C-alpha cells in the first residue's frame, strides 16, 4: 500500500462534510444542480467586497517593485503593521508588527502554531461540537486530541475542563464564533476560562496556551460586540483569516496574532516564522498580503447572512426543529428530530436536501446546515425539511 496507515485512517474516518458534499454531487448529476439543495459546505456564496477589487486593480495597474519575490517568512512588514494597528485600535492593546505572522489562512495558522508548540504526546483540548479539521491538524504535529463537551447552548463546560487539564495539557483550542454551532463565547465565559487557565498554570508550573480560531469574527449578528480573549489571558494566540470576512477562501490569506504581553513572545514568534517556512508554506501569498493591507476594516455584509439565518430559523422552528439560534457564522446546528443523526441526514438526502450529521463535529444527535448559499437554495430546501419533520413528528 503506497499510502501510510495514518493517512489511510484519516481518509477513512475523514470529513463527513466532504462525504456528504460528494454524495450530493452524484445527486446533482442525476437530478440537475437546481434540484439539489446543497447545505454542506462553508464556501461563501458572496463575492468579495468592492474594495477588494479596487485594491487588486490598483496593484495590477501600479505594480510595486519586487512584489512577486520571496520575502521575510513572517510576511511584509507593511501588512503586519497594518494588521497590528487595526488590532490595537479595536482592542486597546499595543500590538506591533512583531506580534503578527501572515499565513496561508486560518488552517495554515493553526498548523504553524501547533507545529511550533507541540512535543510528541502533548494534549490539545477541544470542545464538541468542533471544526473537524482540528483533529487532523493536531495529529499532523503528533499531538493528542482530548475532546470535552459543551452545554446545551454550545458553551464549553468549564467544570469538565477544570477536571480534564493535567500535566500533558499544552493548549486549549476554542473557536468563537463557532463552526458548526454559531455560538459566540461571552466576555464572562472568557473571563472565567482565563482565570481557570491561570490557576492551572500555577498548579502545574507550566505554560498552557489558549488558542482562539476566529475566522468568523466579523460575521456576527444582532448588533453584538465581539468578546476578545486578549483581556482575559496573557498566554493567548489568535489564528484567523480573510476566508470568510472578505470571502477569499481560495486565496489562502490569514494571520497569527500573539498577545503583546506574552512572556517569551519573541522565541514563540521566531518559532512560528520558522514553521511557516519548513511546513512548506514559506510565506503567505504576496499579492494577497498587498491587497488585504488596506482592507483591515472591510468586511462582507454580516446583515445579509443574518437575513438568511432569520429566514431559516423562522421556518425550521415553525416546523418544530429545536435550534439554538446562531449568534454568528453562517451555520446552524439544530437537533436531529431522531437520535440517529445519520439516518435523519440520509432521509433529507433522499429529498435532495444535503446537510452534515452532527457526529462529523463530535456531536451526534445534531446536524449542520450551512446557509452561505443562494436564497433559492434555502427556499428550495424547506419542503424536504418539512417532510422529514412530519415523518419524525417533531411537534
Ligand atoms: C472554524 C474554522 N477554522 C478554520 C477554517 C479554515 O479556514 P481558512 O480558509 O482560513 O484556512 C475554517 C473553514 O471553514 C473554519 O470553519
């Protein structure tokens, strides 16, 4: 067998999202694109904002000398400065370019951070429901995944975390706003989490990292203010990207930001820069670094996603689905009307509505809907949702 055991295992147990998407493609071939309602992928339907195209055009028409060459592995100083200035403005902390490393998306950021900090068998704690690629990323760098539960509102259970942290714990990885639940962790929650981690660091006499994966930070609803991790814990790292807020997932552009008060921050950032290189990313795409430099305050319309959320929430609730209304992202994570989420998702699939079973996110008994799709796809899916709800009598 030419493929390693580990990769074979990873493919076999791999992404339910991909699996449902690919099975959906067979249905699309059979019934035609317009007759299949695909709510599987988090691939934003929106085009990037106008400012993106203007900036791209400006650069193409006025090329900078050497703009396609290799650069510092951390990324252009001008771009890191722009990111740091915006973060400082938004948070009141004094970020500098030395706290920022430009990366190939949040996925690239996570791999760089995990490669930098993990020794073999170090544990990384996650909370279900989680973004399934986290498991692959942790295992890429010989870490051990420890999954802990969240409560009924998808907020991690801190008493369980307290009991679970041990000498092997290297990092706690959170994701707010959360894929798949759409939950945003409150200021109060982050405060308690920070205190808990500080106490555990003191108890074990070692550093425990808090990593927040926040690519959906700007896609939040109902006029909320996004609670940041920075005021609550010094050993914190943010990984993010412009895949969702500027709708650029194919362009692979993001960054890592480290807390400006992190002790040993220089050593850690040097590690990130080194790992960005040796993982083969080398540096984040040059053109995109130049483009996003001036777009740090720009975002796609969260209101447009909120409108889609409201539509879906209203209709599905009326049908009897039990849903915690997402506070952000473009996902919804309702309870499956029957315990077996896979059977439920297969029933929907028969009616050409494609979703992903909750077990793919470590939370059986739920299913994920991705609503970053055209309105007609959402509208078209309602009949299927209604028929399956009636079949399983959610009322
Ligand atoms: C929670 C979460 N983290 C990371 C990623 C990866 O994003 P990127 O395209 O920035 O690598 C995604 C993509 O869907 C995501 O949902």
